[in-house]
């Protein structure tokens, strides 16, 4: 491999010094686990090892599917970014009767794929353990081999109103605004539940360029807003081995390719918004993988949202990019309208009963 980028070397040196200082003051390993996924042939487990004071409660270490242990959901957003990653920590993951060993990466993350397991389809649990910690469970959703439909959704301005493209608004929503003050996009949660209720056992996957630090409050927000539970595929903000910043477009494209590879029998409903690059990204992907995309749904931002998203640009809405010729593309301002449009096209199926709750692991 080529030499890592200078930015990554600087960040690694900084984290190493912080870790030495904190461990010298008695801090130890703590585990954060996130929702994972798999099939009968594999399971993908997400976790992160960070440093925390010994003998203090600290933020809850488990982000499970019920959201009950999400860290301080109504704290201001910046608090979730104040963490110290633990690099190279030995980690043990127990999957049914099988035990696998790995290590945390340079950001403290664990992204482990294990081939072969004895977990049945549906919601299951694995256990993550690191030196000096208690074992922490992590929920994973196992997709059965006969499932042929799935939902991939963007997060910002698709399920939650953030107006992310404008830096000041993004900073306010991410670092200052309390989670309870964020707003769900109207109708998207029942729309998602309707789609999944028509396809029992289908997975919902949320893809965003947001940082992994935001996963616990985001999961809590999705559950409290009535969205179906599913893994979040996020990024680790900061320098990489190739440069100062990550490419959000490449992250989303890689996630879509990964979903196609992991679940070769599934055709995906791709849901995004027209505030950034989702329409063109989805159109390009659908052209390349027409047999793997059931449809593309684009949420149209309001004029106010467009102004905030493009402060130096147009105010009358974006010009639509070329749509995939072989895959239907639908445009609507909210989930209620989108559901009616897809229902007219015969793509929704069984309606959701009033008061229905999103699927969660059994307890």
C-alpha cells in the first residue's frame, strides 16, 4: 500500500497523544454498538471503541433497536462529537455459537463481516466485548434468502428536515439544535411502513454522509418519528488515507454497490431528495443496475428549502437531471403524496393499519 496521506498521519498522531493522556488519567475502553445486518450467509456488525472515565456512568454504550439506551437524545448535537477513539483495541464478537476476534481501526470503529452463522432471519443479537468492558449486545437484521425487495433511504432532507447543503444551517442543526426540536418530513414514516408491510422481511437501510457520532440520536429520532428500523451507513468525518475529506457522493455510491453485492436477489426502492446529488446519483446507478432497482423516489424540497439549500442559486426549484430510462422515477413534496403516486403505479400494496408501529426486535 502507498504511504497514508499527511492529513491522516497528523490526525493519527493527535489521537495517539490524546489516548495516552486519557489512559494515563485512568480512562478505559467503552463500547458503542450500532444496528447491523446480514443474510443466512453472512452478518455485518458495527461498533466503536471510545475512551471513557472509569467508574462513571457516561453515555450509554448500547445503541439498540428500541432506542431505549440512546445517549442523551435531547442534548445539544455537539456533545456526540466530543469523543476520543481507541485505536487498535482487541475486540471479540460472539455470533450465536461462534466467536470472532478483530481490532478497532484508526477511528475506533469496528466493521466486521463474518461468513457463516446460525442466526435465523429477522431481528437477532450478537455480543461485542473489549478489554476492560462488559459485553454489549448489538442488534442485527438478518434478511431471508427469499426476500426480493428492500428500501434504501437518504436521511438529510429526505426523512429529517436539515437543509444540509447550506453550511451555517447544517452546523446549527448538527451541533446546536436539540434532537427533540428536529422535524420529520411529513408522511415519510407511514410511506416507508406501507412499503415494508407489503414486503414482509424486507430491509430498510439509511445512507448518509453524516458522521457515525450521530448514529445514536439519529436512531432514536427515527424510532420516535415512526420510521422502520434499519442499519445506518454513515461515515467517519475527518482525514482519510487518501486526502483531507471524504467524498459524500462516493460514499453513497459505494453503499449502493455494497447492497447489491450483499443481497443479489433484492430489487431496491431508492429514496432521496433534490437538494443535493441524489437524483443524478440514483439515475446513474439505476442505468447501470436496472435489474436491481424497483423505482427511484425523489422528495422535492419546498421553495424555502431550495433557497436555503442553494443560497447563491435558483429559487424556482432545480432542473431535473436525466432520469433512468428503464427504471420509473417519481417526484413528490412529501411522503403522503409519494405514497399516493406509488399506489397509483401499483407499487405500494398492502396499506398500513392506523397506529401501526415500525418493526423492532423481539424482546
